């Protein structure tokens, strides 16, 4: 069985798990580059029986699956991956399985972005290296208002840290209750009030039809001129054109962004030219501990598949997948 590991940006995947334990039944090859072109991607993957995906880096739509006749197994990081056409995979007899993900790294990165914005850390780092000393005046967090759009597992962690910093924490989402907000030290407020009163708005929602474009020109227009926006969730939740306009015109103070559409962010993208943004390349879940967990479980999933079993399934096949072709 030939298995491809895709989008190994840092070139570390083969060191994060015991892939050798799959030999000689499976041969594993890692690719560090990202391919967007469908023809090039299909050509690369055509000889492979399985692929290990980092969640939502490389999409697997029907058009790609139909060009991979050997494919029998997809293993994705996480227990959901909206960029895989599960219906098409199931129709073609491709087993899709997932892995666990650590529940805290994205919340930690959220606070890295908030602190970087409030204290101008990237700008001061560059200035100090260039011989300029204390070029900006930062802001403290105590007494400021943290507005959370979404208060699930990640939003709840961010809320507790905000309280520890002495911030007032307010929250809103379509289904949020006052009781849930109180559990994590937050106060439920209407959406308009959140955007109008928060000193920093942080987004913690799952991308869906009803959250796509949820933060647009009206919401950004309600924010205070000194307020910041942070997005570690999914890029399309924020209307990018509206955000660019708000940042260029200094209608908000800045934005800390870890997620974009598309990814990787293209060279020369207008967000990269702004001096009031802090940009990270979708690092929310990217930690050594997280990689060891997900790649370790990917090895377990492949080993089980070779033995005729399925671990952590994301789709249900009517019949067992055909064995890998020799």
C-alpha cells in the first residue's frame, strides 16, 4: 500500500510518528509543497492507495476523487474536514477516517495575537533589530472589554484567560444562552452591542452557511476606532473586502489573523502590505504535541485498515474497501 502525506509544510511529518512500523505492508511518502492545480494534484496522487491530510489544506472534491482510481483510504487530521466530499468518497468506496486534535493550542495562539496587537510586539521587535528603541505606545488589557463571537470549547478557554487578565468578557452567538456565558465568566449581549463596545473582538465559530460572511461591513462599522479584530477560526467568516477597507481607512485599530481564504495566502496579498495587521500562517493547531497526536493516530488508522478494520470512521461504506492494489 502506498500512502502520501500531503502539505507537510515544515518537513516534520515523518519524525512525528512511527511510520516505519507500517513497513513492509505500507510505503509512506511525504510532500512538503502545496498543489492547488487539479491536474498536478491528480497526477501526483494517482499512484497512491491512501493519503494523510492536514485538515482543510488540500480539498478532496468529487472532481479529484474521480481521478484517483487506486485510492482506498483518506486519513484527515481532526474528526471533521469540510473540504472532503464525503458522499463522493463513499460512492467510490474510499474509507475516510479522522484523528483527535488537542483542544487548547488555538486558544493559546488567540492570546498571542491579542497581546501582539495591544503591545505592538512584531513592530517593536523589528524596530529594536534596526536600532530604534521604543517606537510605539502599547495598551494594557486590564479593564478592557473582550468580545467573543462564539463561546464553545475554544471560546470558553479564551474567556477564562480574559477574566484572569482583568478584562470584562462579553459574548454572542446565534444559540448562546446566558447560562452558558456565565459558566465561563462571560456576559451574553446582543450582537450589535458586542461589536460596539468591545476593545477586541475574537471569533470562535465553525464555518457554515450561516456564519460565512457573518462579520461584514455593518459589524466592522460598529467597532470603536481603537478596537482590534482577531480571527483564529476560518477566514470566510469575515468579509475580507470589508475588513481591508476598515483597516486601510483606520476605522479599526488593527487585526490579528491566522486564517484566510485561500490558504496559503498568495504572495502580494493586500493584507500583507498593511502595518496594522499581525499575520500568522494558520498556526492555531500547529504544535509539536498536536502533530505527534494526529500523525500517531494516522499510523494507527492505516495499520487498522491494513488489517481489515476501521478506526475513527468519518463515513460509512456499504461494503468493506477493496484491498490495496499491488
